């Protein structure tokens, strides 16, 4: 360990802390008390709390935790979106903490580890801070990461397995079953490694245990989405070729923080970013180290999510959209750590060059995004919300219509009338 480890580590945490505070200041000073897009739909779930209200699908998603969260805010502050947005930011920090819990013991020797989290404070994530409805994705990712923590990092026992299943259920009903499905795939692979060990004398019991966990997963995670499926929502499936292209482009954004429509550039870069992932499989490290297994669980979850988005959204988007950055970019620092660990494992010029190239690309992309204008980004969002808030107030004053396109593309008259009946914060 470097003799300057403590100094570098302290400075790294201080730099990360600055970004945490800067974003909190920007959010606190620019947020406007007004719903935005899907947020308007939450108004019609109020004022009653019922099973039907909680489990009625929103589009193709179950957002049970978001509805509960909304109901609590309605009870305590009249659904004040200023408070909701600020609190969402702290939940976002909690999501990063859940990621840190997984990696902290494996990365104790990386003094500048906190700097790898700065990517989450670049301008591409600002919409995720400011779109209050996206708490659903934060919940899904946080519960999914905590499921990995209890299923891979904590002691392997039945209690932690039950906790993992509960967290997978919470992750699923927060948005969709894609993230917990990734956890389940990784968990089964991890258990198969454990069962196949020569010293394992309880294979029959262990196989039955895996089958029980899988059946429980299907029952509590998959079944709710089958039972409460919204038949009115028609999901468009992207053709295979376009799905693959979208997957490659999205994987590049996730792995290197850069994007391009040129596949001749995308494919080599994606292959390059996969080098440490492949090497740790080939040399067998991932079969022996529980931290690496947890890392691969995160990568599998990310791949499942990118595949799902590419399959469903590929026709309308070239890459993953900003709202999907939350649950995909948790893989970015993981890949960076794997490059660093690859060099520490082999300590030769080739691994050093690869690590330097990757960290340079990632750092440069992050720096460019950081310099792309925090104040302008927050200002634009603030102006959008203020224009919408003025439109809403004009409607309530009888001098405007209900077409407030900066906060919802369609007329919101029925939402505004329901909000007035409920005496929500923004109507006063």
C-alpha cells in the first residue's frame, strides 16, 4: 500500500463530498413544487390506500413502493414536490452506499476509489435527481444491490438467503423484475460453483435448496407481474438486429461513459472493456472470490436490463435513455475496478497499459460531462418547471387553459381538478 494512501484517500473522499454538496445545493435552490409527466398519474392514486391502488400496473410496471412513498408524502406534506425531490436525492445517495457496501472490502487498497463515484454526479444524472417519479428506478436498483450484498457478500446461510429474496421482491415491485432476474441468474451460477466443489458433501441438500430459492423467486417476483399484467398496454418488440445494435451501443455508454453510432468504433471498445471480465473467468478467480462473484452479479443485472431496454425501446431510441442510466451505470465503476485489479493481479506492462487506457477514457469522458454546465442544466429544468407552475396557477386563477406542455405533453385538466379537491401543495 502506498505511503501516501491516507492522504490520497482523504482527498478523494473530500472531492466526492464536494460533488454531493454541490448537487444538493443546486437541487434545493432550483426545484419547483409541480408534478412532471408520469408524476401527474400519481394524483389519481390518492387519497385512498388500497390493494388495488398499490398493485394496479403503471404502463407495464408495478410501482408499489413509489405509490406507498407518494401516499406518505400526501399525508405529511400535501405531496409537496420540493420536499419529494430533495428526499429523492438522499435516496439516490443511499443507492450509491448500497453499491459501496458491495465493493468496499475488495477495494481497500485503491486509495482513489471515491473518485470512481463522481460519474454519478455528472450532468446526465441530473434528470434522475429532478424527475421525482424516477424514485421507482432508485428503489429498484437499491433493493437489487442490497439483494446482491446479502446473497453474495454476507455469510452464506438461510437467513441471508431469505433476506435476499425479500429484497429481490421489493426491487421487482418497485419497477420491474429485470434487475432481480439478473440477481437470480447470478445467484444460481454462484450456487452451482459452490455445489460443484469436490469437498461439498451435501450436494443433494444444496441442489434442493437452489430449486426452492428459484421456485420462491418465481412465486414472489415473476407471478405478480403475470397476475397484475395490464393487457391494455401493448409492448413493441424490436427486431433482433436492431436489438443487438442497441445493446452494443448501450453497453459502450455503460462501460466507458461514451457513445457513438459507429459500430466499427463501438464493437472494439466494448470488447476492450470486457477484457478483465473475461480474464477473471478464464483464470478462475471469479470461481474462488465472493467479491468478484458479487461484481459479476452486478454486471449480469446490468446486461439483463440493457437487453430488456434494447428489446422494448430499441425502435424509438438509439441508446438507453437518461432514465435508465441509474440502474445501468452501477456497472461502470465495477469495470474500472476490474481493470485496476487485473493489473494488480499480473503486474506487467500490458495490464498496466490497458488499465491506464481505460481509466484515461473514463476520466476524460467524466471530465467533459462535468464541464458541460451544471448551472445551465439545472437552470433549464428549473425554467421548464416554473413555466409549468405558472401555467397551472393561471388555470386555477381562471385565466389559462390546462395545456401545460412543459410539465405534461397532454391536457391535464382532470389532474388539476383532482389535485384541487385533494388540496395538494402546488394548488395553494
